[in-house]
C-alpha cells in the first residue's frame, strides 16, 4: 500500500487503537478495537467514530471525510502491529454493509503483494475461508501472521 | 507498505468504550462475526 497512514496510539492493553481522521469534515477521532470471537484464536476488528471525552463510539455512522484510503492504510498498519504483538491471533473483519466489505476487498487487492510478505490473507465466503482471490464477493476476511 | 514487524506504539490510558444505547461496543458486529465463524472449518486455519 503506497498510501500514507495516520499516526496511532493504543490503550494500555493494546486492544484498542486510536487515530484522527483529517479531511473535508474536519478532525474525526477513530477507534479500532479487537475483540475475541467465539473461536478462541480469532479476534474481530471493529472500527468506529470515537468521542475521547466520553468514550462513546458510533460504528454505524458513515463519516465520508474524504480520506478513506488513508484510513484503510492506517487500519492495515494497526492490524500488522497487533499481529506482531499477538502472533497467534487471527484477525477477522468485514464491513457494516456489502458495499463497505467490497471496499475493503478492493483495498486488500491493491495491497496484496505487500501484505502477503508479512501475513496470510484469507477471504471468507459462506463461512469457509480460502486464500484471498480478487473479485470474489467475500463476507469477510481473516488475516494471520505468517 | 513499509511496515516493520515490530515498531513502537505509544500506550495511553483511555476511557472504556461505550455506546449511546448502552449495548456492549461493537456487539452487533461481533454477533455477526460469531455467526459466520461458528460454521467455519478450523483445519484450514491451522498453520502449515
């Protein structure tokens, strides 16, 4: 991925990561959180707008701040960092809608050669994971450290 | 993507995440993930 990314910091337990989206609508605080799923080694990635004064999040809002590529690059960097400190975890993520999941798929595809140096990328379709292939309508994605 | 596998990330104290409707954060997303992952075949996820 050749897009620049935002600087980010984490909470004390390195399960939540925070950055500022800077775009046409101003500065919007974002949080990326990793939560354990029903499968012990798989952690779900959640992305939301965040109010640092209250801790309140909103993961339904579509901000449209004009910096989607930079946000996606930041998420990829956060995932790579998270896996570097939790090498046995597998990260699952999907969009809030099919169109958003499609956007993630396109972003992964653009960066696949660089991502796969460090991680395995799997697409999940009908609850079955497979090596990521471009143009497959996946329900979500799994990323694990090589 | 120029990413070091290990780089320093600043840690800061932060407020617990919460939602307007007092549901656990990302609860719907997590439920959806669990629904998909419940049927997943785990052998393919094992490292070679």
